[in-house]
C-alpha cells in the first residue's frame, strides 16, 4: 500500500496498491478495524510512507496513522521514506 505515484518505475515483482485504488474508496471514513480487514483481503503486507504525503486527505479518510500505530511495525527507513510491515497477530 502506498501513496507513491512513481510505483510503476519500481520492481515488477513487487505489487503495489495505491491509496487512491478503486478497491479502497468504499472504505474511506470507515473504522480502522474495517479498513484493516479490507487491506488484509487485498493482500497488503506492507505500507510505504513517502515524505510528500503528509496531511493528505486520503490518509485521514483511511485512518492510516492509527493503522500504522496499532497494526504495523517500522522495518526500514531511508531519509523521510518509511517502510512498515503488518504485524503478525
């Protein structure tokens, strides 16, 4: 899952789900647990947070900050880019 618009330039063997993806739109504004369930249904294991996504409305609509805090762990950091992995529960 990412808000990175340049994902088409990255490795072909990594599948990206964009925050604007049509499969997520119906989950905007839903409780974090429902969003998390949807992300799991879609096979999301990681979240790539990029530096220029601060304060974007979609992040608030999906409750990304709460999801990251409660259900993801930071696994890699490069500058302001952060890679989180879904915690195994």
